[in-house]
C-alpha cells in the first residue's frame, strides 16, 4: 500500500511541471495568433480612401464588371497581417488592404439630358430617340405628335418612368449620374434580406 502511494506521489510531482509548461505554451501561442488579417478588421479600425472618379462616366476609374477597388488604411497602432502573411503595426498612413465597392456600367447616356428631353420634348418622343429606341420612338413620336402627347398623359407617364430610372438606355447600361450627387438605388427583398418586425404594445 505504501509503495502504491509513493508511485502516485512521484507521478503527480512529474506531471505538474508538464501541465504548467503546456499551459504556458498554449498562452504564448494564442497571444502570437491574436492578430487577424488586415481585411478582417472591424468598421472603425480602418478608413478607405475615396475612389478616383472619371469625369466622363462619373464612376471610379478602375471600374470593371460593376466592381471597383479602393485602398484602405488601418488606424494608428493597429496590428494585423498583410496579404503576404507578415505582421505589421500601422501608423495610419500605410495602405493595409484593398476593398471592393460597387460601380455602375455606363455607356454615354446622361440622366439629366434624358429627364430634360422627356420634360420639354417628350410629346414628340425625343426622350425615346435619345435613349436608343428609334423604332419605338418613331411610332410613339408620330402618335404623341398627332395627339399632343396623348393629351399630355403619355408624356407624363414617360417622364415619370425616366425620372424614376425604370426606363433606361436601350443597351441595358446605366445612366451617367453625378457620383456625389443624388442617386436612386433599387432595393429588392431576397431570402438574405433581414426584416425587422416591431411588436405593437
């Protein structure tokens, strides 16, 4: 019985340092891996530069396939891993990663021109001609001209459809709209849309 207790005490005295050593290694390892990739930083830990806007298209210069890229700068004293795997502590002036932003596919049709044509010359179909609907424009213009814009109702309907950007250019592109101006954004409800319901008291 005494031999059993001695072997048990010897086993406990050798495992305790091993457990402490394993615990210390785990803590050191977790502290070393505490740094995430730079592109996983939370909002407020970085600031992205404004995109360079093309004057002709009013979209970011590097827009391709409806996506553009902007450079993002992590905040001062933020440490994160760069794309090549090295850890870096930022001062607030270095680029840490690139972030994608949506952009639009434009091909030369101005929203302002389309709305102005619809408002002032819509009764002869000039808005439809401008947007690239020549066949529809000719038929509508003749009908609109003979009926003075369907007594104004057809011109009003076209003006509303164009101003709400429901009717766009015939090639499927988007209107050229000032990048920092008022833009319409189409909202759609999908399975991924979060819907918040309020309970009545």
